[in-house]
C-alpha cells in the first residue's frame, strides 16, 4: 500500500511575526484558500486518501493538527518529543509504517509547499512510486528550474534534458549540490542536467530503514527500542530514541551517501514558500504591484507585500517592502532581504525575548 508521510514539525521562522512557536506557518492560511498543511493533504486525494496519511509533528502541535485535519485518524498523527531534523523524523515514521504494513511505500512531503497542476503532480508521484519498488531504490522529486535560483539545492542527474510532453521516468542521480552562488546557479541551468531539490522523497519503508542502518547506524540503534515496542511505544522510550539520534537531515545522512538514488523530474508548478518574498511572488497584485491584506492605505508605494489586521497600516513612499503587522510585533523589511527574518528570530531567542517567538 502507498502512504503519505507529511513532515510538519518546523516553526517557520522566516514567516515571523505571523508564524510563532505555538502556531507555525504550516497551520496558517497564507493565501486565503486553506492552511498549508490542509492543502498538502487535499492535493493527495485521488492518489492517497487521508486514512493513509501520517503527519509527523512536534507534540505541542498535536491538537492543532487534529483540528485542521479531522479526516486523518488520530493514530496517524505522530508526535515528535524533540525536533531533531528530518532523519529521526523519517526513521520514526518508517518504523511505524513498517510495523503496520511490511510492504508499505512512503511518499514523504513537507507540509508547507505550494503545488500547481495537481494532475501532473500525481503523474510524477506515480512514476516515483513504481521506481521505488526496485531493490534499495531511493527516489526523490526534482523540479525543472525556471531561473538560476540561489535559494534552492540542486540535483544533477543522468538523462536527456526533458522535452515538454515527454514521458516521465526516474533517472539515476549523479550528485547533490548545495545552494549555489549566482554564477554557479547560472552554470547549473545552462548545463541542462540539474534540477531543484524539492525535499520530496519516495521509498519503501523497509528500504529506508535498511539505508538508515547502513549510513546512520546511531539513528538505527537509537530507534531499536521503538521498533521492539511497535504501536505500543511509550513516551519515555520515544523521547530517548530522539535524544540518542543524531541531529541530521535525511539528505546529508542517507541520500548523499546511498548508491541507488533516482530522481523524477517534475514539471508542475512548485514553490517551497520559504519566506515572505515567496508569498509576494505567488500572490495576485494590484496595478501598482502591491499585495494588500487587511486594513491598509498605500500612498506613493509600489511592489510591496502588506499584511495587517484590524489596526490601520499606512505606507507612504515605500517600495519593494514587506510589512507584517500582528498584535504584538511589526516586521518591516526590504522584500529582497526576506530570508534574513530568520536571523531576527535567532536574535530574539539569544536575548530572551521568548514571548515574541
């Protein structure tokens, strides 16, 4: 059987001040069409039903997840006692699925992406699910790049450049590349054999557990008591497993080390909605290039993203800016500097301003 594992434990620090520790961005209705996590589950319908969706999230978000996803069974909402990056998260989910269904195949998705052309998305996943049945196969989805982005990692693959309308298939991965500088990104695009790394993975549960045992033996050992306990694992055992597991991503820990890694190029619309600039780019704009939400007056201002509540927010002579007004904090930044909002959250943590995090 095919299952979805949706990773929903992050705090979305680049979406401060709207995204907070108690209500991070995956639970926000960013575009007015449902929350990001609700849309992630909804777009799987017709391929994987809610009863075969597992949500892995921090234990503090269990109640919010249940309220937002009532069609997902409570036993499918897995609580992370500690956030330790994606390798422990995926190991926990794979351990749970392998216990329930030894033949389970997992589609692993972040909870906060925006995807258009759902039919094409499904077709891409179907090809990946088939490829994942090969022995030891680890499959990822790469996004055909539309510009030389410096904010994404890249995947180089063996295969001909995809022509529009060509049949989808899985290609061997040659290498993973970190977020490049501008000139390197341009070189990647010109080469024609690089894709954006989407952070979506497809594999059999037993395959990824075998690969974790091989490449992340400390994580495998940490989760041995969880495997032994099955669905009846207690909180203390689970907490200890996360404490003993290395804090590492599945990309670094397994994908970049494994031999049988494949990528299916995806040509559907995709955005990881990493910061406020991405929200601006994806939103409908007025004749001045502004995106306005809430009680806002604009005077001689253009190409701005403004999110306000009931309180009146007025912009005069501002251009290419982001303004986000909440009950207790206001963000004002240049749109091109939106990635740096994460550093503000780090500052707040470092200086004991926890009430604003």
